[in-house]
């Protein structure tokens, strides 16, 4: 019934548990003390390590940890025409920053930013997988627009870019793709435009899609989201508990993803509390939904490595505990 998954970026620094520190190698590259080949080797080694961590923790669908990506938008922008990489800007209200992409010309697909890492991920494990890419509405919001005269044209081109990424991931063998859409709840006045862009990106693609939003409440935007031609809708239910009830509503033909563990605090949630939430989902009819994912509220990269691993294990412990009675009943 439940599948434990991860959202977005996973830690790139392993607190001495691993001989490769990707950020240190990248810093050496910036100082011309490491080669591009050494950076690439460190990326792949780090992907292998995060795959091992997820497997050991019991995560049901393994990701590449988005190890190559420092944020949802910049590597996507760097792979395609129409973007330049700008200066640092704060990433929501976290104590981290990202280099904001600047849209300087027409957005055109060049090469997939995600497919090659997904192919490498497939070579690392035979477990079920989950790919991820930034959704079109949030891609536009992450960027500074210095080219498009109207938002409609900008969103249309962002939607086509994401659609091409989804097609490339399908060609690489992806079954599921998580679309990052953190800005949905921050712009309720633009939800019709957002939904139209997401629809253009996903309608008819050859992958199952999970639209996931974090750091915000979906209270004012949830109803239009249910009409999207996506497989599942998900949200941060840890810092915005109202999202739990919102996701329990809606049509039974849509899957859900409940972000139950707070990805922005080192405090570990009591196992009993997570178990009670899963039992509530059973009472709400989770067995009737196409899929019910449970996850951290957002990317675990915000946490120190050891805390991130503890969060993974707490999540899967709760899922296994709820699964056991069902298995016994069978």
C-alpha cells in the first residue's frame, strides 16, 4: 500500500563515512587543482554511495540523489539554450543560496539534464527507481526573465522544455518522474497558468508523474491540481500539516505523496507518530488510491548526512511496521 520515497537532492558530504567529498572536489576544480574527469568520477561515486544508503535504509524507489544538482533549476538551465547563470540568491527561507538562472533568449531544448544520470542510476541497482526534474511553473519562477515580453510565452516554452526532459527520461527507461513545483502555493493568483503549463508538460508523456510541492500550503490551489493529467499529487505535510487533510480529499483515481518527516530539522520524529499518520491514511481509504507514497517534506540535503540517514530509516521503519499486519492477514 505505502511506498517510501525521497524528494529532491540528497546529501553530498558524508561526514567522513566515504573517501570522496564531491563539494571538496568541485572546489579543487574551481581552483584548477582537479580535472573535469575527476569531478565526473566523484559525482558517479557519490551517486553509488547514496544508492547504497537508500537501499540499506529500505527506500522503495531509489533516486540518484540529484547529486549533480545543487538546486532544482540551475543544472536544467545550464543544459539548454536561452539561459545564463546569474548571481547568488537565497533559496526560499533556508540558509543556503543558489545561482539564479537568467533567461536571456528563447528557451530551447539542447540535451537532457537528467537522462544520463538516470541511465547511470539504472546500472547501480535493480530496485524500482524515481527520476526527478523541475516543473515548468517553478522553473519560470526560479529564473530571472530578461527576454519574454509576457508570462504566457515564457510558461509555454518552459512547459515544452520540461516535456522534452520527460520524454528523454522515458527513453532512458524511467517509469516515474517527480516534478518539483514548490512555487504552487506561493502564487495562488496564478494557479490557472501553473496548471496549464504543467498539463502541457505532462499530457501524453510515457512516464508516470508525481507533482510535488514543498515549503507551502496547498489550501488555496489544491482543487485545480486534481484535474491535472498526472499520476499523483504530493505535498509537505510536516511544516504545513493542513496538507495532510487536503491530500486525503480529492478523487480516488489520483495517487498521493505525503511528506511526513520534516526535512529542515535534525529532530527525529517519534516512530509512533508516523505510524499513527499511516494508520489514519488507511482509514481515509489509501488502499483505493493508485499509489500512496510517503516521504520527507523536502530534500534531505538541508540536513547533516547522519541526520538524513536517520530520517530515511525512520520513514521506512514506520512503513514496514504498518505493512506487517497486512502481510500477516494475507
